[in-house]
């Protein structure tokens, strides 16, 4: 190995090791169950995820090899009680999310689609028979789920979705297109939101694989060329006269309001994920600054770098405070849509900046996957957009402040 290679390897070493970020002692609030979840997920991230994720990310492939050990962590299904799900507290679920995204955003998205969106829809809106049919096998990852709401022409205005559903005897016939549907190229259970042609109401249907094949007319074409979340597969989905048994219509999904309720219940996850990415980037920046020398001294000794690290830590602490308070409000039933918008907008903005500042501290090395920060930086570009962009969240907050809607 050349001197240059040895230096590069030395600089990259230890960038994923944990550092002290709990300056306001928030993690003292964790009970034994939350600590156990945090430790289990961190162990998985350190021993199974981090050694392989850069290669999968660069190849834009999903790490199927990680699914069996992931299933053993006891986090799939998140806060859902019963049906083989772990029934985590809100804080416990937050710990699982922050630790997984501290490792990688693609794997966190895979879990979020599975646990929060797909299983969450079935748990919140499904009949008892539907819950029993799907949730236990989803909790063990025997069945993988996908959530198909967003369309090519409807992102922020998803209420205007155009995918249609028509009842024909014992079946529903689905037609339309969906976009950015995580897991939908290999999922066993795909929750599809469509508008009933008879009454114009938005309803939900489960498209299932049988014997490894999707129903005729279902096609998933992978979106390629992504700069972030490259290890999670997010295809465009085409539905052409897809026939779904009537028993697969989600029983209590009767309007777009029900879809919104599912999204509202999951929106806090983006804040916890932002915290995970920000934590990873901050830790890498501190470690790197302590070992990288310029002009005869570690760059950590220079005022500009210390100023940047101090501001990164302050913003990181602010995200922590918001996330921990969010968990308390959710547990007490006081959580509102405006609170969710404030949390998402703030945490995504600040985590995006922390990742960018970390990239600056690492200089040119910050562009390389071996130094980990670039992956978190580009993944935060995704988080910044999904679950409601900054602009949309600000308008939701503004409507609450002023009593006037800026939406058309």
C-alpha cells in the first residue's frame, strides 16, 4: 500500500464510531426497553450494515442479505400492538429510526415503508381479518410491503390522484400510474390508493403476489440515476386493468382523509431520520478534524473548524430536543399536524446543513463513499423532499398562524 493509500485509510478509520452528542442529557430519558432497542439496532448497523452498504449504494442495489438479520431485531411493525408486532413506545421507535439512519438512509426507508406506511395502513384501516392475514407475516419480513400513493403528476397535491378503481363483481379493476414507490419491484403486499369511479372517493387496495408473480397488468420499472437513497429500490408502477379481489379492499379506507391520517401518524419518522443523518455526519466531522493535519496541526485546532463544529452541535441538539418532545406529545395524544410540520421542516433543514458542513470539513475526501458523509448528505436531499417539502410544510404552518390558506 502506498503512503497516500495508507494516509487515506487512516483518515477514513473510525468515522462511523459514536461520539458524545448528548450535551443536554436527553438520552437519560430512555427506559430499559428504549435502551435495548437502541443498542440492538446500533449493533446491527455496526456489524452488518456499515461493512457492506457503500458497495450496495454505489451499485444502486438493495442489500437483500440484510433482511433476515433485520427481522431478528424486533423493530418491524414499530408501535403497532399485537399481530406479532413489537409495540414500541414512540421514543423506542425513534431510537430505532435514528440508529438505523445513522447507519444508512436506504435501509431506514425500507423499514419505514414496511412498518409505518404499509403495515400502518393495514393496522389503522384494515378489518380484523385483514390485520390477521397480513400483519404477522409482515412483522417477520416473510412478506415485504409497499405503499403506492404518489403519482407522476401528483406529489405535494396527492389529494388529486388519478389512479382509478372500478368494481366488477367480486373484483376491483385498477388503472393508473404511481411514482417513487419504495419496495414495489419486489414487495409481496402493495397498498395502492385509487379513486373509486362510482363515488369519486379515494380508497385503498392490496395488490398481492401469488406464487412469486404479480397480477396481470402490474408493472414496476426501476427509477435509475438517483443521487441519494440509492440502495432502496423506488420504481414507477404501472397498473393496467389489474384485478384485485374485493376482499383486498382495505375495509375502512373510505376517503383521502384516511390516507392523510396514515401519513400524519408517520410524519415524525422523518424528523428522527434527520437526526440520525445529522448525528452520523457530525461524528464523522469531529473524528476527521482531530486526525486531519494541515499547516502542521490537526484542523480541529483551528478557529474556523471549531466554530463550525460548535454550530453543528447546537443545531444537532435542537433537533434532539424537538424529537424527544415530539415523542412525549405523541404518547400523550397532544400531537397535531402543525407540530408535525414544524418538526419536519426544522429537522430536515438543519440536518441538511449539518451534513453539508461536515462535507466542508472533510474537504475533497467528503466526496468519497469511504468517508461516509457523502451518503448522508445526498440522503438528506431526499429526506428534505419527502413527507412534505419545506415549502409545503411552511404553508401548513402559515395557515395555522394566520387562519388563511395559501393553497389554491
